[in-house]
C-alpha cells in the first residue's frame, strides 16, 4: 500500500515531466499561443501607462501648454479600454485552457481506466484513482493555465520595463535595477521555505481530519473503554502541532513581504536620489523622473510572481507525477491488433463479426499466479459442457473466484489455455466474450438512474416490454411496480434506496435480459431474510436454465440443484460430483455442508420472529 | 444574531491579538502613505523650490538635519527616509501578520479541541445516529472557513477602511474637488462587485453540482468495474462520463466567463477612474491649483484606494458563508453532553445483580425491554440467546449506563445502578462490542487502551487468552504493527480477538461479550472460552451468542424474545422443554438426516 501514500513530494523541479504533460494537452496549442500573446500584450500595456504620465507631465505641465490635451485624453482612455479587453481576453482564454486541460486529462484517464485490467484494480484503491481523476487533474489544469499565465507575464514585464528604462536613461536604469538580484534571491529563498511550511501544515491538517474520523467512528468504543481523556490529550497534541506549524508558516510569510517591499523601497530611494540630481542637471525630464519612480515602485511584483509560480509548479509536481502514472499504465490483457480489427474493441465493438457462443468451456493445463508471485492455480484441467450448472465450493482464498475471473477473461492464464467452444479465447476479442456473459455479484452494484436503466444496462436497445419481461422472469416485477414510479424510480446512488434483496433481483433481471450463454453468480454471503431468499432462489433456478453457469456457492439450496459441485482447495479440485454423491462420500463437502446447514437453520430461527423486513 | 454572539464568544481570550493586529494594520497603512509624500516634497520643494507645507514635527526634523538646503544638496536623505518608513511599514505589517496568525490559530485550535472533546462526551445514542461524513465536514472544512475569515479577511477589511480614511484625508488637504472625483466611483464599484460576486458564486455552484455528478459516475464506474466489464459496457461508460465531463467543462467555462466579465469591467471602471483623476489633475496642475508632486500623490493614492474596494465587496460576501459555518459548528457545540446523575458514586460491582420490572425504550419508540426481572449471582456465567431485535444488546448497554432504563430497578450489590457513576461502571465492566473499533495505532497501543500502564506481560497474557498472541507475533512487526488502512488490515475475527484481549487487560468485575466471537471460527471460539474460564474465576460474565456449544457451557442460559426473558435455566433444563433454545439445539446437534 505504501505506493499509494499521498505525501512525498519531489524536491526538484522536473522539467521533462511537465513536457510530457504538455504533450498530452498539445491539442490546445492555439490557447497556449493566445495566452502568450495576451500576456505579452498585458505586460506591454502595464509598462506603457507610466509612459503616458511622462508624456502628460513633459508636454502639458512642464511646458504649460494644453494643446493636444483632448487627443491625449482620448488616447489614454483608449489604452484603458484596450487594457480592460486584454484582461477580459486573457481570463477567458486561461479559464478556457484550464477547463479544457482538466477535461482532456479526465477523458484520457477515464478511457484508460476502462481498458486497464483487473490486476490493476486489485492493487489500486478506488480512493487513490478518484484523487488522481478529480483533485489532481484539477490541480494540473490550474497550474498549466494560471501559473503559466503568470510565468509569461512576469518576465515579459521585467524585460519591457528594463528596455524602457535603458532607452530613457541607462545610468538610472542600472540604479533602479541594482536591488534586482537581492530581490530575486530573497523571493526564491522565501518561496522555498514557504512551500515547505505549507506542506507541513497540510500534513498536520490531514492528521487532524484522520483523528476526527477515528474519534467519531470510534466514539462508542471510546465510551466503553473510558478513553475520552487520553484521546483528548492526544488530539490536543495534534491540534497544538497544527497551531504551531500554521503560526510558523504565517510568520515566515509575515517576514517575507516586509523584506520584499523594503528591498523595493531601496530601488525607489535610489531612483529618487540619483534621478533628482539628473533632473536638476537637466539630464532627464520630470516626466522621465516620474516614470522611473513608478517603475521602481512596482518592480518587486513580477519577481515575486515568478518565484511563487515556480514553487507552485514544484508543488503541483506530485499531482502531475501520480496522474501520469495512471495515464501511462498499460493494461495486462490486450487483444492483438489483428483480432481487434476483426471483432472490434471495447469502445468500437463489431458484433456483426462475432461467432455465436455455445458455452462449452475447457481449462487446459491452466496455471495462474498473481503478479506478486502468489500461485493460485497450477496445471488445472476442467471441461464443462454447454448448459452445465457448476457450483464452486471452498474456503476463502481457495481459488474459486480466480476460476471465475479466468472464465470471464478478467484475468488470463499465466500458462495453459482456456477454450470456449473449442477455441482459445485469446483468439477472440474480450468484448465478444464479455458481451455474452451474465454476471451477478455478491453485493449487487447498481448505477444511478432508474430501475429500467439498470435492467437495460446489459442490452441497451431493449424495449420496455423486454425490460418488464426480464423483471417478471426473476419475480421482480411486483415490487418494482409498487415503487413510487415503477420502472422509472431512481435507484439512488449505489442503489441506496432499495433493500439489498431488491437490488439483487434487479441485478438478476439485468443479467438475463441479453440472454447470455454463460452465467456467473457470486452468491451473497450475508444473510437475507427468508422471504427474499426464497424469491432469489426461485429467480436463480429460472435464470440458470439452459446456460453454462458457475455459482460461487454459499447457499445450500443452490448447491443441491447443481449438476456438478467442485470442492476447491488450494487451487485444486478436491472433490467433484453431485450433491448426493459428495454427501455419501462424507469428505470435505459433507463437513462444509453440515456446518452451513446448522448455521443457516439457526439463523433462520433467530430471524423469523421479529417484524418481517420489507423486501 | 446568534451567529454574531457566537462569533464574539469565539474571539474571547484572543481579542488582544486582534486589537494589536488592527492597530498595526493602521500603522502599516499610515506608513505606506508616506513615501508618495516624500516624493512630492522632493519634486515640489527640493527640485521645484515650492515652500514645503508640512506638519511641525516634519519641519523640526528637517531643521535637525540642517534645513532644506542640506536636503537639497543631499537628496539621498529623502531616499533614506523612504526606505526607513517602508521598513517601519514592514515591521508593523510583520506584527499584523504574526498576531493575526496567533489569534486565529488559537481560536481554530480551541474550536477544534472543543469539538473533539464535545463529540466524545455526547451520549452514546448520538453516535448511534450520527452521520459521520457530515460531522467530519463540520469539524474540518467549516472550521477552516471560519479560520480563513478571521485569519485574513477580517484584517484585510480593516486595512481597506484605513486606506480610505488616511488617503482621503491627505488628498482633501491637497485638492478637495479632485478628491471627491476620486472617491465618486467607489460606491459603484462596490455595488457592482457585490452583485457580481453573488452571480459568480451562483454559477460556480452550478458547476459544483455537475462536478458532483461527474464524481458519482466515476465512483460508480470504479466500484462497479466488474459489472461494466462483465457486460462489456465500456463504451456506454465512456459516453456517460464524457457527457458529465464536458458539461462540467462548459459550466466552468461559463462561470470563468462571468469572472472575466467582472474583472474586465471592474478593471475598466477602476482604470478609467484613475485616468480621469490623472487628466483632471493635469488640468488642475496647469491651472495652478495643485503642484506636480500632488498630482503624483493623487495618482498613487487613487490606485491604492480604488482597486481594493472590489475586495471589500468579496469579504462581505464571504461573511455570509462564515456565518453559515459558525452556525453548523455551534450546532454540535450546543448539543447536550452526557450527564451523570447527581450524587452517583463508586460502589463495588462484585455483588449479585438484581433486575426488577425493568422497562426500557429508545426515545419515542416502542419498548425494547419489557418488565424484565431476574437475578444473577456474583461470579455466575450467563449465556444469552435471542433473535435480532429481542433486546439482548440493549440489556447489555444498560449495565454501562450507555442508556438509562425508564422504570423498574436494577441493582448491583444492592446499589441502584443509577446511583453508580457512569465512569466507574465503564471502568469496571468490560464490554466487548460485536463490531469493535480498533484505532489506527500499533497493536500494543490498541491493547493498552483500557489500561495505559499495563506491562508487556499482562498484555501478552491477555492476548494469549484471546488466542491472538500467535497471530500478532506472525506479523512482520509483531506487536508494533500498525492496524488499519496504513498498516495491516485485520480480519473480522482477528479484530474481535484483539478487542477481547483489550477488554481483558482491565480486570473487570463484570465481563460482557456482545456476540463478540461471531466472526471467530468455532474451534478458536472454544479455545478462547476455555482460556477465559480459567482466567475469570469469580467474575460475573454475560455471553451473547448463537452458537449452541458456547451457550451450553454457561451456568445458566437466558432466552430473550421480544424484549422479555422468555425462558432461563441450565442447558439440561432448557433442552427438556420446547422453546427457542431446544429448537436451536436440535438443529445444531443433528448430523445424520442430512444425507438424504
């Protein structure tokens, strides 16, 4: 898990990383160029305003002549309008760029996520992926658009101002820029410290959030252990640490700004002093004098900006790195080009070329191990005839799920092969197989949307009649019609508004609507009330008829009616046969079954009497 | 207004920092007003020869350095003055920053501490019903909204007010009519900003909603990845996500468009106004109504004054948000704490337990325990069997006074339970919950929770009893392994065993296992029970379980049905009569009939 820790920033600015990122978003070259143009224009206007004052002072005030004043006024106001338009324009453009970059990263990322194999999902927490796709993507867009904007403006205005000053009076320009290196040094130095402090504060902050999380979730246990005082003591340590870190960070900022403005004031002082002498000697005009003073007063700002922006790039680097890791991950299971050309891929399937599936499945010397090296199956052989009903029984970690995942081609064998209707399934596309699967999960997963949307998920062009028929088949029709809006009822996020039995039935309807040839059922372990269980059992019997089916079995009733029961242990088939045969053998299955039976019966007794849970 | 009162209550103890910070703000603003005046003096009086109009102390100061002639020959003195004044400004602004930080961080810490402590001491029932996510949000992001306001915006607003006061009074002394022109725009900019910030906030809210939808699609796609793949619906998912993704993009662009209009227009207004001041200033200067230096001052002050007005509008807008946050935070703080009965004391708990017609119900719901009467001898082991909702857990909660019964009498060693302090009860009765909570600390720290001075021997001993010592030893870092997301994830059964060991360490007079072996396999279960029997001699014990092997070993078995004690007795007695217990016994002891 340590790979997924949030902290740890890289220390140095990694230019190649940012180039890679710019590559991803090179589609927005137009916005980038426009951004550069607008920022140079903005810097230009910023540099020109003091020159306007100079002109006014030298032409009107010093000479005492109002000729051309109206034209000047018009020109000045014209420049104001241009400046305002540039401001509007660059905000629009950078905003556009930001949103488009974020959109693009998310789009590419989401598509990648649809291609990545299960091995990726097994090892990557959903929360980690969520953060990359939401906050990190946003951060990158933010930095690329806005920090880049400032990064253009800063140097542009420094260069323009410097050019102006040198043209007007080189000596005075040097005086004005004498503090430049010091300013730059101070800015970069402080930005670095501030970045570090900021991280410290953020780290403390997430610890405090963690403490609240624990304090609130563990409140009941805390009470039974009378831990309130101790916990509070520990929390006070954290909140005290947070206060200390925050005050430290704020204090450094409070030192930084005075230093920068003081250094800036040295520039103003130098200009005032040297310029005053030069005005007296008539080397420069009052107007020029005023320009230099104006420039000196704002000279520290762009430097400060550049320092800030560079540290922003540095701090966003961790986001960029992690997001690139996601974007650059290659899926383990890929269809070869020739195969994708014939059968299509997940995004552009070509169902017209798909051969029909019968449902005959063979494992030929299949071995499978996880990336970590952990061996799950070795030399596994199994033949399942089309239409056979198979139950997989065994302890957690015995390999039941792996067998099912291999059949679905969520994983591929490390060696050996799996044949469907006599053909190695790697010679067909993933989407071909997966479009012919019916799949019901242990904990049913529904998507936001209506009940009908969810049933239609497996057959997008299903008519209302088909949807209703599927619901009827699994006895879900009646309860659906009792819902507020029938099939048009919103199921709520993650199906939160329905009971788990109801969700299960809807997922059955979804699984059969496309009439799949192969059916996988991962039964629920958690106990459901008897009534629901009865209905689900009925649904299962109907659903499995005429399909090759695999049941990772937990419920006895399902097991008993299977054609073949495989007891899996340590990646091997330990016992195989019908319920009757295996019970007679009095082996592992017998033990498993009797234990389960006892437990189930007791549960039933203990659950039967309170008010019946509504289905 | 309650918000307002709460706000001042919150500042208590730190007001001195804020008063200091506001004084420093004023000082810093005042200092920032001076350099333009020095420039004016240099331009007008030193270079231009206009007699200096300055307050007496400034004239005295000039005399002290040798009068105007010295200044004229050494303009660097003026430069030095600018640097000195700016440095003073820097010192003032440092203290402003530092004191605001100390004040606001103190307040934030107090708020956080109060919230944490308060939450811990709220009644058990509050936490049963609590919505964790919402509570955490109040404690973190709402507190942060408040902190940001008092750390920055409050003082920022004071700064803008100071700028207004100082610059306007200086400008009036130079050119009254031009001053009024300068400030004429302020109300317009202010109102314009106020309206626009509202609009921008609204448009960002729209985008936020869309972003929420986008996150939902993403979340559902990731957690439902099996379903997506099993039905080959990648294409649909990509389209679904793209729909949200692009409409979020478009809404964001629209709100940034609003922002661009706002900044464009307000900058236009500000710059045009500054331009107007310059143009009118030139006219006035030419007419001899003001000096060139004054013109430069006006130009600088106008910029200092006009731009921040937009900020002031924004701060006022944010004040509303802070008010909402204060309300949400104080909703928790004003929640009533768990209280003990007055006069409740510490009494020995190793006596007999007597229930007489005890009735209990949760707030305004149907009775959970009805007329419960029974006696338990000290040192007895009682097993409790009951269906879900039969009231068995509620019964156990009564012992620790996590809830108080409404009527009847419950005595331990002859003392009414209500007269025994809650703290005492919880310290001396060990209760293991069915889904115990482990803290994300090391295993040994978790074990030491209930008795922080326990030595390693005691801890290992308890862990051995709970059959978890070897499990812990097998971890890479043994007892120093961190539990939870950041370390080793324990299985449900392992958690239960750690929780049992944790409870055993504190040598209680009464031990309660609330179905706390449910996730442990039958074999380990019986090992733990055997070890417990040895250990807990003389300790009154309650074990809630559904396993017949566990139940039958107890001295007596209580069968609970619908809030009543429907039957009680030894295993032998109970299997002899028809009832829930004998039915369960029949099921769990049968073997042969299964082969059919």
